[in-house]
């Protein structure tokens, strides 16, 4: 594997830790800053808002620079803003620093996805992209539990210090391992904005935002599900999350290979349908501890198997604006994060049990699968139209290249009288 992919994976590790560790640190931060846990929860929303804002903005502003320079710049922002979070003296300053820390998230994955696909051998583009996203899964296996442990037993500020350290190591890795790829000087703001003029683009955004929201309807409430329904102790939740993270790692690898084998759009459709099935099974087996553990692994695997296919789907269908499209997919993913947690919480407010959130998640994944099916039809129709236009063009060229028939030049035919 190329060292440059390791550099991207390290970036994914750091981003994964800073995004997900907040969920485990909320009680510690709330206690230290003298705020309520719901108020501390706004720190998660603030980061997600930063991702949505920064993903398109930073890619558009930096589009004409070499990819290596862009990645270095984004990782500098990541490291500095997480450093500000470690030293934030108040809730307001921490809220602002979390917003700023989210800005480079989507742009890093957007630029990194395009770089990974360019460095990949032909036919293995999605597998290369999945290596970068392996950093996110490693964050859930080791980084987030470690950061949570440090926050509980020492200080949540030290958890952010660990994130800063990962950022510095990533900077060095990009500096020395990433090859210099030429900048795309022909990319203009208009070319990039054309991405939003295609109806396929909006279907892809909707598919990601709604379909992946199914994951977060389950994952946002996994702790109370496992303790209140499955009967595990609160101390077991950390190990259950590691199990889910391990499933995500395995699924991420499978998703990359599947996208290279059957196309990203078909892989997305298959995996979203599989997510529907998986979440429904979770709904029915959560009372059994063994089966609930098995499905925690399986659901984590299915959910993150989508990462590489949706990135390649966006890249392959965004000619001239690949980096923007890949970054937008991350913004859509974070919208799915917020949407899934919000909609999944509605049945809980209405008095239903924690198994009801999986029904919401399955419904969202099903809608995502339907959109993916529509996308496959749109791509087929588009390809057929392009083929018809190409054939028509060739026919017109052939007709123009043939000399016109001149009756005056017709050879004389001898006649017999």
C-alpha cells in the first residue's frame, strides 16, 4: 500500500476521534464548565454545522491549488482549532472552536478521496478510498475509547491534546509521504457550481442524507439500547462500541471491494437494502444479549460499507467538480447524522421503547435505497442518451466524408443496337 494512503488514513483517524469522542465526553465537559448535558450536546451540533459550512466553502476557495498543499492547509486548520478546544476557557469559546474544528472535515475527505482514487491502480479506486476511511473506523475501535478514558480519569482537555498530536503526525506524513500532484488550473467556480445544476447530484445528496441517517437512528441511542433493553451494564458500553467499530472496519473494506466490482450506485442500493434488514433484525433480537452483540457487529459493518461506494458515486458523476462533490457527500453524511438522531428520538419522546429507533432507521434506509434505485435508472437513461448522441454524431461525420454522387460523371455504358 502506498505511504500516501497511510497519511490519508491518519487524517481520517484524527477527524474520527474529534467527531465521535464528544459523545463520551459530554458528562465531563458539562461538569467542568457548569452546564447541562443538553447544553453540552450543542457542541456536537456545532461541529456538524462546521462540516456542512466548510465542506463546499473550503474546496471552492482552494480548488486551483495542488492537492498536497490543500491537504496540508486543511490539517493545519484541524490541528489549530482542536488546540483551541483544549484551552477553551468557557462554554461559548468551546462552542465556537468546535464549529471551527468542523470546517476542514468534509473538505479533507473530499480532496483526500479524489487523491486516493488518482493514486489507485485502475479498477481499485474505491478500495483506495476505503483505506482513507479506515481511519474513521480505527477511531471508533481505539481512538474514541482512549479519548473517553482519558477524559473520564484525567481531563477532557487532554483528550483534545491527543487529537492535536494526531494532527501533527498527519501533517508530517502528508509532507513527506504525499506525492505532488498537479493542480487543476482549468477548474473555475462556474465549473464547480455546475454540479448543483444536475438532478442526479441532488438525488445523490438526498440518498446520503436520508439513507445514512438510518445508521444514526440506531447508533445515537446504542448505549441505552444495550443497557435498558439488552441488559448489559454501563461499564460494558465501551466494549460494545469497540465491537461496533470493529464491524465498521471490516465493512469498510468489503464496501470498497464491492463498489469496484459492481459499480458504486449498485453497491449503494444493495447496502442500503441490507441496512434495512439489519436494523429490523436489531429491533426484534435486542432482548437477547448474544444476538444483540452479533447484530452490533453486523450493523456497524453494513453501515460503514457505504463509505467508499458513496464517495466514488459522487466523484464518478461530477466531472470537473470531483473534489466539491466528494466534500458535499461528507456534508450530507453529517446532515444524516443530525437527522437520524432527531427522528430516532421522536418515538422516545412519545413514550415508545429504545427498540423503536431501529424502525425509524430502517424506514430512512429504505427511502435511501429507493432513491438509489431511481439513480440507477437515471444513470442508465443518461448513458443511453449519450450513446445515441455519439452514434448520431458518427453517422453525420460519415455522411459528410462521403463524396456527393455526380450524375455527369457517370461512366458511359455501351449499348448494342
